[in-house]
C-alpha cells in the first residue's frame, strides 16, 4: 500500500469515526486542534486502524501523533516492518 | 431539604419549575434529531456532541433545548447550574452490540465510546458539556425506578446543593428498547424525555410538589426519601416519563400528575400547578 492509498484509507476511517466529510486533509492538519479529536476518538481511530490494517500501535507511539502526517508516518512504518517480518 | 410537615403528617418536597420541555422520538426519528436536536440562539452546540451518543442522550438533550426555547431562556442563565439525569436502562443497544463483538473478537473490537457515551452519567455529561455548565452533573437511577429516583434526588439536591438551580432530565423508551444482538429494538419503541429546570421554592409561576405520606417511626416504610417501587410492568408504564410529558404538555394540571410515584406508599403524589391563572396565561 503506497502513501496515497494509505492516506485515502485513513481518510475513510476518519470520516467514519467523526461522521464528517473532509474534502482534503494534508499532512499538516492537527488531529486534536483542527479536527477536534479527543483522546477517546483517537483511541477509537487507532483500534480501527489496527483491526483493518493488521498492525499494532502502542500507547507511547500514539502520544507522539499530533498531525495527519505523523499518523501516516507511523502506520506506514508499521506496515513496512510487518512486510519485512513476513 | 425542602420538607414541610403538614397537618396530615405528610412530607412535601417542593421546587419551582422555571422551564420545562418535552420531546419524543422513534428509532426512525433519531438520526434527524441527532443531526439537529434543536435551535439555540446565540450558542454553538459542539459539532460532534451527539454523533455517538446514546438515543436517550439525544432525546434528553433535545428536551432541554425545547425547554430553553419554549421559555425563552438563554444559555448564560444556566452557567452555574447542575444537571441531574435519570435515564431508564441507558445504553442497552450499544451494550448488546459491544457484547456480541467482545464474544466474537475480544476487547479490541469494542469501541472506546461505550463508557463515555452509553452509561448512566452520559446524558448529564453531554448536556453539561454542550451548554458550558460549571455545576455538578451526574446520573441517578438507570433502572426501572429511574424517574422516581430522579425526582427525589433532584429535590434533595436543590436544598443541599451549591448551585442556584438544577436541570432534571428524565428519559425512557416505551415500550422498553430490549435490543437483539444487532442492537436493534422493537420498531415501535419511542424515546420520551422531559426536562425540568428547577430552583428552590420561591413563589414562582410554576411549582412542582411531591407529597410523601407520613409514616410512624418503626414502620417498615419509615424512610420516606427513597421508598420501594412497584415491580409490575403496568405500574411502570403508567408511572413513566411518557405519562409525565403528556401531562405537562396538556396544561391540565388541576389533578395530580401522578399518584404512582411510590406504589408501596399509595398516597404519594406528584403535582404541578401555576401560582395563579393569570401567571399560567402569561407563561403560555
């Protein structure tokens, strides 16, 4: 899955999580300040990501996620290490 | 507490009602109400407040907005108030879905919103957050006797609590929303909600009174504050939020709203009355 495809998948999950439609989300968008995600929203989103993409994210890694780009970087790295392990 | 012993040895718990609102929604109505629970001039309701909220939270919040609009009261008036909510069996649908997912896929499959959005304190919390209130908020009851427990707790809190007033929000599905494992309940279920804005008795236009019969010391019912309630389904339906909402909407308050609050104390009554006909007309 390339970064563009991953971004579309995350956008879909984000829309499902919030019930809102986003035309475009660039990497700089702040998840908490601009999209108003609270800690429960974020955990819920990460559970969706773990289930759908079959990756594991720990709580320390979640704390470092502030913007859309951070989330994409994290999930991309997880997918890459998973594919290498396979 | 706002007790006063009367000549007939009864106990009266009283408050003024400065606003009330009534709302009803079927399962089919819920998505619309979730998107637009009601207007509130000069105030922005948080965008995703009700996105994952329990059905009773949606209808209960709409009842509060209904009351504020109906009586022309601004949000600022309630800034220091508390909120007490008494939903009956909140979160049943979401819990049914969560349990099914838990059995099938384990704890990771359960959405974390289940606790903050579908438990006893969710309704009061949502209202408090939505209206930027600074007073305490909490849920009481949660079971079959929720309405009576809510009324008794609210009247007790008004006297002892530190806030200038209290929203009491009562909600209930009729018939009870007993969901299947997909979370769906009977199509004909309607969620009823009544929101009452209460202050300590001060001779206002509209008054609410709960009369609890006096009991002799040593009698099994000698603790009048939280008497036992009927267990049969018929009594609960009659004693429910739907009946209270209908009574309030009718404006025909010459008779008590209910004598069924405490079936183990059959003379217990709930009454609403305007201080005078002129005041009633002015409020209408």
